[in-house]
C-alpha cells in the first residue's frame, strides 16, 4: 500500500487567492516571503524570497464535526499549478518530525493512529496505517505549530 501525498485542491487555492474567506471567516493575510521556511500547501514548494504569499486558517475537511481541525497554512499568492499527487514525501517537509494522524470515512480521528513521527519514518508509518481498513486518509501536521502540511491517501 503506497501512500500518495496530496496538496490542497486547486479550487481551494483559487478561492483563497481570489480573496475568499478562510475557515474563520477572514480574508487571507498577504505577506512577502523572507525566503526562510514558507511552504506553499498547493504547489508543495517553498515560496521564494520576495514573492507574495497568503496566510489563511484552513480546515482540510469536507464536513464539520468535533474532529475537524482548523489551523494556519501558507499559500503562494500568485497563481501557480498545484503539485501533482506523488509517492514521494514533499520537499517542503524538512522538519525533524511531524504529527501523523489517521481519519475514518466520516472524518473522525481514529484513536491510536496519531503520533509524532520522525520525518524519515513518515512513508513507512503511512504505509502501515493505510493497511488498516478503518483508515480512510491521513493528515500530516507540523509537530511544533500544528499547521496542516499534506493529506495522504492510498496510491
């Protein structure tokens, strides 16, 4: 079971880039990248120094329930193609560890699936979790700031 890493969808990126309100009902905040650690969650690349980017409260779920977490993400402000689904961990994931968590088909956290995982073990841990029939998808979040990084599904 190979995990596939997915960026935020094109339609969501377009919504925020057009000034659409975020999960908190606020317009995106616009900033200029200092070139140090601004990962775009749509292109899954780093926003280059001087380039504009957006900060939004993002909820990467289709519905609402007590488990649908909201958190900040960065998004390149200029229209760029989204990353293609990949079997490779995104280059933007360079921290020592991340939170990895499994969700059911009704978007609820599956207890016992969540852990802080060293980055070099994410692919292997994702493979193990995706073998479980009760796991519909995984989310990876920053272990230090809990920002959403990427969705993981079966490839």
